[in-house]
C-alpha cells in the first residue's frame, strides 16, 4: 500500500519535490515555529490530528458530543473495518522486519514461509474479537472476505520487494535488508503538544526513503483528508526541525474481488497549513467554551452520533 509505482516515484522526484522547493513554505507556517503565531496554540485544549482534520460532520457536533457531553459511541461497522484493514497492513510490515532480524539474510526462504503463515484471524483475535462479534453475520463476512484479499495482496508485495532486494545486493546485511525492503515506519508515535495537539499521536506511516507522510484510507476521497498529512507534517517539523513538504493519501477500494489503489500525492502547501491551524483553533474554542454547533447540514450515514442528533 505504501510503496509507490515506478511512475509515481518518477513524478515525485521530478515534479512534486522540485515544485515544493521552488514554491517554498512561508517561514511562519513551518512546524519549528510552533512558539510563534499563527502556530502557537491559542487554547489549552489539546486535540488529535483526526479531530482537527475530520470534517465528516461539517458542524463538528460529533466532536462536541464526544469531548464536551462525554458521550462515547463504540465504532460502527465502517470504522471497525478501517481499523482492521489498517492493522493487517501494519502487521505484515512489522512482521517482515522482525523475521529479517530473526532469521537473517541467508534464511530468506524461512522468512517467506513465516510470512505465509500470517492469518486474518491472528489480527482479529489480537485486538478486535469482541468488537467484530457485535456486527451482523453479513458484516463479519464482508470484513473477512476483504481482509483476506488485502492480506494476500500486501504479503505478495512485500515478498516481491524482499526478493528484488536480495537479487540486487549479494553482500547485504540484515539491517540494510530490512531498511530497503520496508523503508516504512508504521504507526510512528509523535508528540504534538508543541502545536496544541495530543502528546500521543500516531501516523499511519512515514516513508523514510521519500521523507513523506503517508495516510491510508478505505473510503471515498475527501478534500479535507489532506489535513491529516498536513497535521503530521507540522508535528514532525516541530519535533525534528527538518522540512516535510509532501504527503500521500492512499485510497484502497475493493472491486470484483480485486484491490484498486489510488494515491493522492500532494504538496503540503501554505494553504493546507493555514487551513489546519484555523480548524485547530476553531475546534479547540468549541470545546473550551462548550459551544454546541448544532446539527450538520447533511449527516453522514456512517456517523456513530447520528442517533443523538436526530
């Protein structure tokens, strides 16, 4: 999911990165200037990046109900499906690194055998068994069908990358093999407190080879999704003080027992940075001053708070 095609990589290197350098970013909108306006937090309330970036409820009443009214709603089928699919991809990547370090380069056949043993039930039983049991049989079957399809797809991609790396590098060691096969840090933990965000943020992935924030989506593309990569880029700039100029949203869909992938590679521009900060301040104010924003203009059918608003 996180690996660019040769065409996408060429466009990243020849178009997006040069364009980002040419256009530049206003210095006051770089994350390392978190102690100055407009980046410095206005309110004491801290938010998750998903809370700032999410606009499925266009009035943000879901945020008000959760953070002010303290109404907790368990994840619905769509949310649970996304969590499981994210966990599948993360499991394959993390286990690949573990197996490379455990068995070494010479036992690459054993690494592949162990990857083949990973089952969907391993992922579900570990974290999601109780949640999935609350779904209908039809919903459970759909998750299993798509989950197994995703598992096979991602496992085949990783095995191919492993073999390709071994073919090219006859003298490679374990550490280099892991870095070249999966140059991805999944669920990378970040402290967003510099920017008025949670201390316990977690990106879907950071592509160390491309210095790019990657976010995985299993729904329809939305314009506000780019705020997620923007938020994590700002936090990484605040923590490590190096520029993060490019983000990538990976949209995964299932059609006729096939997986289709669309990648939205984008520059993390001044406009996106300003939009993120404005959304952060508006939503922090909503919580701090306990402002009920009222119902959304059009409630999403997947919103877990839909019943409370109606």
